[in-house]
C-alpha cells in the first residue's frame, strides 16, 4: 500500500513510533468504562530497541495492539513513520506472548505465511522460509508440526515468521515469558543477532527488568492502575552486547559494576 | 444459542453415534500396548462374542420354545432366511442391491449437500455478525421444529422419487453441521486471526488459512452424527412415500406382519451406517493428521 513512498527521509523515518497523550478506555460488561492507559507519551526512534517494563495490567500489551493497528486509542495519537496508525500497517510484525503458530501447518508453512499472504510466488516464499529457518537454527525441522517442537523451538519459528516480512517495526509481547531461564537467555542472544542484521524498531514488552536492560537501548517503566509512563532510562551498554546471560549475572550492567556479585541487584 | 454448544460438545467426543458403538469397547484402553494388553484385548473380544451368543442364542431359543411369540418378535434364523431370500430372489420391489443402492444414493447425496450447505452457512454466519443476529430467531425456530414432519411436505412437493428423500436428508444434516461449523468459527483463537492479519492476510485469506482449518475439528466431529441423520432422512422419506429403497422394503414387511423382514432391513441399515462411520473415521484421521494423538481417534476405531 505504501510501496510508492519515495526513497527519501520519509523512508528513513518510517520506523519511528510515536505515542502522544494516548489514553485507552475499555467498556466493561457492566457498562462502566475502565481506563487501561492514561496520557502515555513515548517515542521509539528508527532502529531503536525499546523495552517496556511494568507490572501486569499496566497496559503494556494494549500499547502494542494500538501500535500494531489492531486497536485504536480513545484519546491522543499513535503514529508510525510520521503517519497516524489507521489499521494494520505493512511494515509491522508482532510476536505474541502465546504461540500464534497454526497447528495444522508445518513449520515451513507457518514461516512462509507472511510472504504468501503478501502475494509472493509460492516457490520464492518457501525458499525464503527455508532460509529463515536455517537462520534461527531450525534447518531440518521444516516438515514438523508445531506441537512436535519444544517451547523454545516454537519461539524460533515465531521469530522467523515475524522477521521474514522484513518489518520496520517489531512488536514483542513478552515473547520469551514462558521459557526457562537458559532457553530465554539463548533466545535473547539470538534475537539480538537477528535484530542487528536489519535493525527494525522494537518495542519489547516484559516484566523482567534484567531482560529489558540486557536487550534494550531504552527502558520505559510503566505503572499500573491506570497505566502511565513512570520513567524512561537509557541503557548505554555497548553493542554488540555478546552473551545476554553475562549481563544478567554481573557482566557489566549499569547497576552492577562488580563482577563478584552472584546476581545483579537490579530489582 | 445454547443447543449448538451442547451438541458440538458431544460431537467432539467422537459423536453420539460413535459413543453408541463404543459401548462395546468401553473397556479397551486406547494407549495400552504390549503383551499384557493383547491378553486383555482377547478377553474383551471373547466377552463380546459371549454377549452376542447370549442375546441372539437366547432370542432363537426362546422363540423356538414359543416362550416368546416369533410372529411378533421375529427369530434370528428367520431373519437370516429373509436376508438370503432377498439376496437370491430380490424383494417385492426389485433386487435387494437396487433397494440398498437407492437408499445409499439418497443418504450420500443428502449428506454431501447438507454438509456443504452447513459448512458454508456456518462459516458465513460465524464471520458476519450482522447476518447471524438477523437470522438467529429463524434458525432457532427451524431447529425447534421436529424436522421429520417436513418429510411429509417434501414428498408432496418433490414427489415419490429420490429428490424428496435427498432434500429431507440434507435438511437434517444441514442443521447438525451448521451448528458445529458456526460454533467452531466462533471459537477460533483471536490470537491466530490477529497474527495472520498482521502478517498481511486479507479477510478471505484469514478465513481460508485460519478460520476453516480451525473449525474443521468441530465440523469433522459433527459428520459422525450427520451421516446417521442422512440415513434417517432417507429411510423416513421412503417410509412416507417411495417406490424403491430399504424404507419401502421395511414398510412392506410391516404391512405383511413380517417382523423378520423389519429386522432384516434394520441389520442392512446398521451395516451401512457402520461402514460409513468407518469411512468418516478415515477421513477424520486424514484431515486432522496434524493433531497430536487424541482420544477422539481412538474412540472411532
């Protein structure tokens, strides 16, 4: 739809996410309205990795659905690349908290879905999907069905399915929340490696502050009831970050300068 | 709508037809394996045979001893004789195979038309909320109607040929499949739909790639029950008025006080239903091959 956009500053800007004065109210079944988000203002620069942390129920996921165009703000504006979001954008990918893989499609079929939906010829789409599966370390698993994979492998498939569309914006809603600590660390590393290749703007929702610091350039802290932005921290750890678990356990986190500390005191 | 949910729930467990036949094998454990279970299986089969011998042997014995009147209750040997006679010399309406074929044709056509209609309307109404809200009272009314009585109307409108039976059978099948398809569409995981939309799927692509495969579990489950209804529609239609078919043969036996003939007709229909059930089980396993092993498949074996 936006394929005609000239290759100028607009294109460079198209990964920029801006929320200004966003309020979101939901109608409860009882007829009263419930405010999930109040006056949220935040910006994610093109190519920036932004983590959003906060307790459950603070509207983190709601923020993502509005940026994705699945939902609309009650007040304020959400804009992507300088244009207000008015529906599902072409350059956006979303990784859900729970698996959004189609259980009746093979791994290859799941990854190829994005290009196929966008009219890429089947042969190219499948070849593309094979490449992406190799990149996330799942070569040889093309013909499996999702239920035959482990939780971590399913996440890899989801990641490949989200990145194959070459998004300018990648929205992630606690994608590794259900994984064990080791798998989570491995997946985080892999995410950073892949992100580094195409540098989409990322909003990464999590309730794990360590994970947020290890991954992001910027951490937005939100509070609940109703959800508001409490503070924004810049994380100036050098990139590439290397092993995420080292940051977690005292590699060089800003709040944890000694290597001897058995665990980072970020909480 | 409460009835479709309840209907569908029994459907997911393998359908009431399957449950009915499953009574015999209730003791069989689907997941057990090895020598121990083989011994167990053998015992179950032996017990099944014993049940058969007790029922049919007792029936034969009691009717032979005239404790029970064979005129009213038939007799296994008489039933077998009737079946052999039909197979050799044909029924009063032509060969036995022709009668079976006519009924099968009606049931299968009705099944196919009803299933196609049920899936189509179910998916459509499941997707378009406005349409389902508008049509909801009419569908409820039609569903509340004892649909068999429509057979009388169809025989008048469509005549004594196979058309009236096909229409009745498809009507019965339609509602079973429709409610399950509708419910299946409503139960589609919103996450999957959102994900497909974000990946770039159009509405039609979402329906084809997400909604229909997801509802397929429900639809397939309803097919077990639906084929039973197709047979009911065909037979009832024939009883209400026809020139050929098993229903006619049964009615004719009834009119001549030949209970053995009624039982013989019942046995043929049962065999047809069991074969169809088995075929639908095969279809189910093929279409739902992606699923991890479930009890549904085990119960339809």
